[in-house]
C-alpha cells in the first residue's frame, strides 16, 4: 500500500491513474477501519471484579477415577496440565465394546487412585487389594488405536496394553476393559459437533473431558448445599479442577461470563454443570447413596427460561464449565480470582 501511495503522488502517473490510486487507498482504508470496528465490537469486554481466591487445583488423569491435588498447573487449550506433565482426563477406561466406563457403572472407580512415579516415566494406578500398576507415560505408537464415542462425539486413543487390561479386569470384575491414552498425534473431539453445547465452542477441541476444559466450584455454594444435608459432603464428589473460596454469595458463579485467574489466565464460561448419579458415589468408600443429588434436585434445577435449560435436560446444577479464552499460562493456589458478568 505504501508503494501505491508513493506512486500516486509521484510524477510518474497520469491524473486519472492518481485518482484511481487514491480511490483504491480510500477503499482499503475504509475496509481496514470496518474490520477494526468489527474486531472491537466482537471482542469480549471485561469488567473484572475480585471475587475470591483459588484454594484448590485438582487434576484427574484418568476420567472417572480419583484425582490429584496440586499446588500449581498450566491451563492449556486441551485442559489442565500439572507441573509434572500429567494432563486432566487424558486417560479413559473403555469396556470390551469400547464404551467408556464411569462410576455410574462401576462405583469402585472412585477408589482407583492415580499418581506419577518418582522418575516421571510412569502413571501409577492403585486400588484396594490390588498391586500397584505402572503404565508407561510414553505409549508406543505401535499400540492399537481405539476409536469410540464420548457423549456422541468421535474420539480416539492408544490402548495402553494387555497387562493394563488384565489389571482392570481383575479390579472391575469384568472382561475386556482397556485403558486408553490420548496423545497429540490423535484425533481430539470437535466440540462444535456437540448437539447440546457445540454452538458455543466453534473453535474448541477437547479430549476425554465431557466437553469443556475446566470445571469450577465455589466453597460458598458447597456450604449452602451442606446446610441442607443431614450428612455434609466434601468437594470430591463434584470432581472440579478449580475451587474458589472467599466468594460472598452462594451460586453467584452461575452469572459469571468470564473468570480471570491471577493476571494472565482468562476462562470463558460455556455452560452450567449439570449433575448426575455420579455425585452419589462416596469418594472414600465407593458406596452409592442418593445424596447430594436428591437435595440438589429440590432447588437447583433451572427454569425453562434459562439459556442452559434444554441442554441440562432436567439435571440440577452445581458449578460451571469453562474453556480457555487467553493464551496458556500457569496458575497457582492462592491466586486471586476475578469475574466478569
């Protein structure tokens, strides 16, 4: 464009050519201004208000199994990543027919603990009356690729091997179970294809999370729920990644549109988190009851006018789901939490 402008004012062009050049520059300038205005109008406008502190960070390496509590983690476009390199929900258990397995079918998964070996080379699985299983974190690319559907969306992962299958079969008392691992060379879920929430996630992908990358709950909301329960529950049955304390009002997170953690990480709320039978599994015993789901249903179901009502399909709500809005960055326990409404 600079060359056109220079030529327009040089003596090398006719009057008509100069007029044409200036017209071209004007059109380009208007187009650039219009594009800049569109970007400005379509970009989120944040009105940050300090709402609390990040009190806990939890990562669940294997979907539906007990999670790890860490002091810091990286928020990435495919979920939470611990400082040791373990991603949230990048492993999943599927049965002999390649259907994913959760605590709804096998409540004993609540007692299946994950950790990382001291040398950082293995994922360790521990469960009652079972020997520790060492699963190499570097899964051979020659292993079978397992293709399956997770809530209707196609996804795939590497089979972690026969020895893992034998261990899982013994613990779960069923046959054909496989531990499946996602690696970056495989197909992630295209969230835009999700029939419920896809329109809110056009450019997002996920791995073995239900759909959104992050799950946030507040202590204030848990306290309110526990005030209505005969036997209070901990945060573990809700399996969040992020726990916020110091929030002054229970359930106010329902209204947050964006969440900022510290100075650099911004998360975009995608939808409220509907709750199912999985919350009724005691995380310390694996025993199934009817709370806290029974009580949540009495006062935490959304009205038909709510934007998320159809997608929730009648489920009560506890917590919010979010995706990464900013560039990836590290967060830590104690970070200040800000919300934009």
